[in-house]
C-alpha cells in the first residue's frame, strides 16, 4: 500500500510540474512546436500513402506487349485508366507522369509509361473536355507532338505542367539519353 501511495504522490508531483510548465510561454511554445512537427509528419505520411495508392491502381491494370515488344494497354484498359470524365488535374498528372520517362530531374514523383494508346486516349479525353479545361491547347500540343514521336520539347512540356501544378522541387533539366531512358523503363515498367 505504501508503494502505491508513493507512486500516486510522484504522479501528482509530475502533473503539478507539467501544469506549471504549460502555463509558461516557453511551455506553450514547446507544445505548439511539437504539435506542428507531428502535423507536418502526418501530412507527409498521408501524401506518400496517397501517391503509392495511385501507383498501385495504375499497376493493377494489365499491360500487354505488341509484336515489337513494346508495352501496350490491354483491351479496355486505357478507357478505365483515362475515363472521358477525367478532371483537368488528372490530365495534368497523366501527362506529367508520362514526361518523367523522357526527362532528367532531381526529384520525380509518379511514373506512367508512354504508349501510343495512352497518347490517343488522352487526346480524346482533352477534346471531349476542352470547354471545361483551362489549358486544353497546351495538352493537345504536347500530346500531338508525342504522337508523332517528337519528344524534343519534353523538358519544356514537363516544366510547363510542373509550374501549373505549383512545383517547387523536381524541375526538369534535360532530356534523358537513350541509355538513361532504357534504364528508367526497366526500373519502373518491366
């Protein structure tokens, strides 16, 4: 019984000291800083989990290969991946993530392999939603160049989308060399 009383007294003493600490400015600032740190860490964890979930959804769509061994979407998969009612931000993310296959940047978040089917489908989605989007001509111009296998402006294409999305880390610096692109494709898509 004596041990319980001593433990209770120590607990009361601890609470009393902490109440005094929390009433001081230093204590309040310390608690506020700790709260802000945990809030920031929680947000970062949530954001990372959301992006991973998006990547898993894309990866769940079965890919096929054509006679040249290039990745193509199976029948109906491009329609599921890119429905006609895609929001503008989803279009931006799709093109932005596809551009990562072609550009060198310090940080890249999101990968989506460039395929002819995806380019054609995104063109169709943008055309259907042209009146609702703020930058339809930008998307169409990028996608039409890519459709013609012209990726010479991919750095500029990436950075325009990156700026529209409020990017501050991950600006594209240059095009990937063919060897770097092959390595990127092997790492993320094969």
